[in-house]
């Protein structure tokens, strides 16, 4: 299969190149950017002598005629306009931005501050949480790749929420991300002098991933779920840790909950549930498509703590996008994604 990557100069696009350059079934046919045409190795010198394709302008007709799938690694608002161009051209599209994730156009406009794509397009888009929406993904032509924070949070919450084991409005998600989650464009808040030896909360109760998480939790629960969601920047390059606190409806011990999670993720190669008393760290998934989960039930308070970690550029973006492409084409789910995490 031939893939086109649009938005190749950002971190998500760079990761797509790293993965697909070694994919056994999907080849990179073309790469595209709004910037000047030049070898991508001039933008990313680490690709010199390895991958020297030339960045070309975005021509949706030409891309649709030549490729089998398009990965949109473009910012919100930009992706939405491109999706509208690709929508009727009969080509599979995976959008890594937030433009297709929210089914309610007015909610998108409230949280993202942009005009939404047409509702008819939103209705066609499948939410690509690989482990939980597999059947829909298999039949999808238009896919909304989940956000990085939502991926970590939803994979951590799904087994207990779908089994109705927690109080639905008790969910508190305390999440931390490496600075690559802010993208490649420079800003004051991501300067080395600002972030080094620092730890900052941001977008308090205002993060655009809140409605995405609540939308999926509400679908699973059958009625509306509201969360408290805090996001922080930490002085590391890659990685997300979501520490989640929930109130259990009944007295459940940690061992029983771990068994529940292992059963829920049996057959899902990229979710690893840790044994009792062991909790994951972000470095243990760096550079990989894994989501690692640790659990503890506190009998004293009746609350459960869930720790979910991912690499924000992999399972939180490009890795999950390729995982979804594998599912869409009926390929081995792990194809191109069998890399061992980088350590230390």
C-alpha cells in the first residue's frame, strides 16, 4: 500500500516517517508540506542518507490519485479543510489532529475556537481508539486518531468504566506530558530556560481534550460523564503519565482489578498491565507504541489509583495512527510497530 504523509515537518509527521520507512506492507509514496519544496533531510538532518524524499506542495487530487491512504499530521483547522477535499475522493484518511474527534460541531467550536467541518463528515469519521473500536476501524475510510492525553486516560479507565465499577462523576485525571506534545513551533512556554528544572500546570479546566475524553466515557457509560482533568508540562522530551483517581462502587482489591484489566486487554499487544505493586514510568515506553498500566485499590478510602503511561508521539499520535492503518487494511496489527522501547 502507498501512503502519503501531509504535514511532514512536525514531530508527528517525523514519527510517521520513522515507522513507515520500515513497514513491511505500507510504503511512503509521497510527503507534503506547505513549506518550500526541499529534501526532508534538510528539515530533519537525522534522515540524511536514510530517507531523502522531497517535500512537495499539497495537491489533494494528485495525492488521492496516487496513494491508498493519507496521514494528516497537520494542525487543527488545517486538517479539517484538507479532510473536506479528500472526503469524496475514495481514499482512506487518518487525521492526527482534533478536527474529527468531536461529534458535536458546536462543542468543537467552543473548545478549539475554529469553525467545525461539516456534520456529514464528522458522522463518517470513526474514533480510532484501537483497542476498543476495532470493528468500526476495520470498516472505516475516515478516521479520527485520538489525542495523546485521551489515549492514556481512556485506556486506563475503560475496563472499570465499562463494567460500571466506579462512580461516574468521581474521575480525576492528573496528567503530565513531555514538551514534544506542544509541537515543533517555538513558544515562550517551551523554551529551555523556561521549562528546564520546572514543572508547570496549564489550561486548567480548559484543555481541548476534556470534551474528547468525556465524549468517549459517556458513550461507554450510557449517560453523561464529567471529569476533572489537569495537564502539566514536565522537563522531558517524550512521554505522558496520567495518574487517575476514581471512587469504587464496591470493595475490590488490587489483585482482582489487575485480573480484570488483563482480561480486558488480552489479545491487545500494545497494552501491558503491570503486576501488583509495580507501576510504570514514561521511560519504559519511550519510542514505542506501548501503553503500560499500573493499578492500586485503597481499602481505606475506597478509591482506586490508575497509572497509565504512553509515548505521546507514538501511542499518542503516529504509532496509534499506523496501528489503525494496519487494522483498516486487515494487516497484522503490530506491523511496523515491533520496536522495543528505548532505555535508558
